[in-house]
């Protein structure tokens, strides 16, 4: 079974299972540090027509605040990995990939009962990908490529208590409008006149759906263990298309400050 299918099967089962009510604090603040493996598939037509894939290491730090019926979160993270194609031999051609992101989410509780909350909100996500491509030519050519996006779109989420100190959640987001920066090799993000190489892209040109499923359980007073699955797909429809897809499995420690202790 594909890895992404596990989340599709397990999360609805957990959300539908009987549970015990969980007390909701009026004010709660979280600090989270997470890390884990990331399974990456990427194709940048500027660098190569081939698809490159492999395993990366991802890490993320975040802050979240819940006040009454609102939720605000800010996350900063990155990933790095070494990717290969189906034609790679003797480690050539290959790509070294660095990826970083800053995400801000704001959501409001629409429906809530003693064990389930439905939230609706918006996400602003800035993602950047840097590629160091090693070619398989006799001269050992190398080149660098970059792709950056700032995307705004809706998010919808459901959280459900499955015990006195345990919750599961699923968050789904998408991009409706984005700014794309994609300089070609040898260029920067600014042209000779100092104007950024930036293009506005609506849903027909750029899609960036994201899915996060998380299991949170208390391991000590004020400290939670978070096991999460995160999938993201970025697809830019250009004459030289760009596509990035990753699936991350992470383990995090979450410190609860304020009313959540």
C-alpha cells in the first residue's frame, strides 16, 4: 500500500472512533520542535527533463496560540537531501536539494462539541527550493537552480479527542493565489534594472495542496508527544514546468504554556 494511503485510511478511522471528552482550555500556547525523514519526488525542467527522487531530512520549529475559538500558528522549517534519477549511475546525474519554508495559519472554530472541533481559516506559505545539479557529462558540469513561491489559500481542519489527554487532527490546505520567483540558471531574483523576477499565478498556473495528519498525546504535565504525517505537492505549469512532492513523517515534542498545562 502506498505511504499516503495509510493516512487516508487511518485518520478517518480514528476520527470516527468513540472517545472521551477532553477539556478545552480558554487560552493555550504551544512551542514545537519536530524532525524526521522526507520522501521527495521532484522535476525541474530548467535543470533536467528527468524526475529525481530520494530521501531527505526535514526539521521544523513552530509556535501556536489558541484563544477562545481562534487558532494562530507560525512554523519555520527546512529539508535537505540527495536525489537520483532512473538513469543515475556512479552517482551521476544527481541533485542536491535544499528546501525552506515559513508558514502562517489563522483559523476559527466553526463547529464544536465536547470532543470534535471543525475549523476554517487561511494560510500564507512561503516556500523556497534550491537545486544543485550535477550533470553526467565528461566535463563534470554543475549548475544551480531556484524556485520560490508565496501562496495564499484556505485551510479546513478537524480535531477530535480520543482520550482524556490525546487528540487526532487532519488539516487540508490549498493555494488560490501565489507569487512565483523562478530565475533561470546564471541569473538572480533581480534583473539588471533591479526589478524582481516575480510572476503572479492563480490556481490554473500553480497548485500547492497540503495535508497534515497528527496524533498528539500528553507524556508529562505541559509536554506532548506529536507524531505527524505531512504531504505537499507543488506544481507550476510553465513552458519549463516545476513539480515538487514530498511526504514527511515527523516526531515532535510540544511544550504547552498557559491554560494548556
